């Protein structure tokens, strides 16, 4: 058995990284609108609102808001079966809590969904992808407060009802586990000096877990056909040596991530999760009804992102960059220009570990190589490095399915069209099969052109992963 006949091949984007039109048609400000540009050496800054004179690359994104039909036509030409995008909460409820939803926002996403469907592409909607309305940050310190749950569920109800019958696949929070790595970027929380970091962040995580479970329950009630998944950053850790202490450290690192998926899949905090909280000195405030809701809101499938693997050690060493996590260099791997260690086997391990642990369908909803592209004088882009990365990762998925028996629903590689990087705010870090003429300062025509990888991915999809050459 290879990939299912109905395997969902496609690509994934997020509203904040591609739409632009940050203040058009009634949209409110979100946390990603308040992130300045950075680069590989300069971290992005999360400013208090918009500060004149600073550059915010997400404000214009790649102008997907105005070009979505043209872009989806290109995805259709590649043969996409699924397109993953997020809905920006603040396009629907500009302050997060408005009494009525913003019709223009609802209509925009309806157009995206209808365009997908006109090509036979299944929409896969992420409900929250680093896009919390900024008004809620000011009012409640975002997910640090329980007050977030009710408006979030109202937003979910609005979109579940509006797109009923048109959207079947959903994900609740993008990379929910990143709240413990980058709480501001992930969930809009500001942890002040003197605050108990772990208490604030794990309490906020509890609110997100409760909100996610509430969304799953609601989504199933509104339409039993809905397939609602969780989404985590899967970090594949190796212990640096066979010193048992390194292996224990490796397990500990993984435990901090399984903390989230265990709750979302199994519906309760495991004994180990409770010990983890004890060790961190955290006392969770769990409201009456939360535990029942976590159990009622168990997910239908697991979506995860995978870009690189990591190494855990007990030694004091200098760490290098990876996606959200800094790691010890792995001498067996090469790294991307941004330092992320390329490891297709780590994806096979991720699929095996998750499937062995949970036995529910998996969906790789992000994977890809961020690389600098060169436009040749004749306008073409020879991105063989990207093809090589994707080929090796798809091959690993295939081995996990064919040889290990993993149940895999689909694959949406990250950024099928170039977009603004989350980590650095750069444009030059490109993932796409489709090139966008835009630079790191916001210059460029926004024109789209096909890279060499475009035809390659088209063939991969046409052969259901049979021809990866
Ligand atoms: C994931 C995010 C995405 C995406 C990707 C690549 O963690 O879910 O939104 O951006 O990482 O990261 P970057 O943009 O930093 O290259």
C-alpha cells in the first residue's frame, strides 16, 4: 500500500504572512501586524501597536487578499487536492469581541473557499495561526486570560456556520506547542518582569487547550461531517550520545511537546504532564467543566509541521537555530542557509512516533525549505535544492506509509507561493513553487512566476507520489 488514492496533496499558507491588506475592509489589528521585520541576526520586535517609521512586512504580505483567485488558479494548475490557509479572526471580528461579524471579511474567505471548490480543491482552514486580535492583547493580555475562550468560540461558531458544507477539514491552533517557546509570537502574551513565566504561559496554554476542545465539540455539533484536527510543531529530538543522561534529556524535551498533543488527542492531562507542572512550580486553575470539555473535544486527526530535527544534550554547549527551537549541531546533517538541520529521516521518525502513540490519522501540514532564489536573466528559477529537499521528505513519508503502516491523510508543503517568513520577517527566505517579486523592504511588483519546482510538484501529485524524479 502506498499513499491513499484520496491522498490530500497541496500547500499551506497563513493569512498574516500572505494576505496583506492589513487594515482593509474593516479588518482589525492582529499580533502579527505588530511584528517588525528582522533578519537572521536581528530578532523581530513585537511593538505596542504600530510605531510610525518602523517596517512591518506583514502589512502587505504578498497581496494575496487581492490576488487570491489568480494564485488559487496556479495551485489548481499544479493539481492541488487541498489548500491550507488560515482565517484571520480580526477580519471577522475586528476587536475580537464585536457584536456582529464583519461581512466583508466573511465574504473574502467565502470567495477563497468557493474558488478552491470550483477547481475541486478541498479547503483546509486553520482557525488561529498567530493572528490573535491585538485589541484582546491590550484588554486581557491575550490567552493569559480565560476571558479569551468565549469570544474565540463565538468566532468559531460564526465560521463553522457560515462555511458549513463547504469546508470539511479544520485545524484549531497552529503549532499550539510554540506557546512555551515564543509566547508573544505564538499567543500574543506579554510576560512582564517579575511575572512567574511558567505560571503565565502554562495557564495560557490551558486556555488554548480548553478553547481548542470547545471548538472541536462545537464544530462536530454544527456539522458531524467536520474533521477537526490539532496542529503541533514536531521537533524530533535525538539524544546527543548514548549516555543515558542524554537520552533522558531527549525524553524530557519531547515530553514538553507531547504535553499538548496528549491532551488534544486523549482528552486529559497525563500523570506525567501533572508532574511536569509540579516541577515548574505551576498550579493550573482548572474551571469546573474544563475536564469534561477536554474529553469531549478530542481531535479527529493530528496535523503537524516538520522542517528539521534537534539534538538534546546535558552538556553546556552553544546552540544553533532551528524552527523556533535552538539545538546542538548534528554532525551527520547539513543545514539550510538559515541553519535549520535538514533531516528527512526525522520526518519518518515523527510519523512513526505519533502514530505509535495515538493511532489516529496524521497529516503533514507544513514542510519545506526556506532558501534564497536567484532569478536568471531569462526569468527562470532553477530551484533544484528545493526539489531535492522535498523529494527526500516525501520519500520518507512514503516509507512511513509503505513500510511502517502509518495512516497519513495528506501533505501540504509550506508556502507553495513565496510569503513573509514568521521567524525573521524576511521575503528572501522563500519556500514557494511560485516566485513573488517582492523584497525585504517591501519593494517589487508582486508579480508571480513559476519556478522549476512547479512542474516537479505537478508531476508528484499527478502520479500520487509515484514519480519523485
Ligand atoms: C512554522 C509556521 C509557519 C511558517 C514556518 C516557516 O513554524 O507555522 O507559519 O512560517 O514555520 O518558518 P519561517 O517563516 O520562520 O521560515
